[in-house]
C-alpha cells in the first residue's frame, strides 16, 4: 500500500530555517575559530612590522642623502 503523502524531493529548508538553496556557513576543516585575542595579536604584529619597516626606510634614506 502506498502512503497517502509521498516523501518530498529536494531540499527541506524548514529544518534549518534557511531559504531553499542556502547553506549554513561551514568552518574550514581542522581550523579552530579565531578568538578576539588572536585577532588583536595579529593586528599588533602587523603594526609593529610596519613601524619597523618605516624606521628602516628612514634610516637608509638619511644615509643615502649624507655626503
């Protein structure tokens, strides 16, 4: 005997509360989510490297101008 309502085919978006065709974001495999402290350390490191590059560029520029 066949069921009165056959199973629907396709994506059932009512399970996740998403529209049909949309997927929840998937994290990259094996990488933990970045914490705020990690982001602060990354910004601080990039800032310090940029400051060091500016100081070195100024030092070499002053040496090049000296007779």
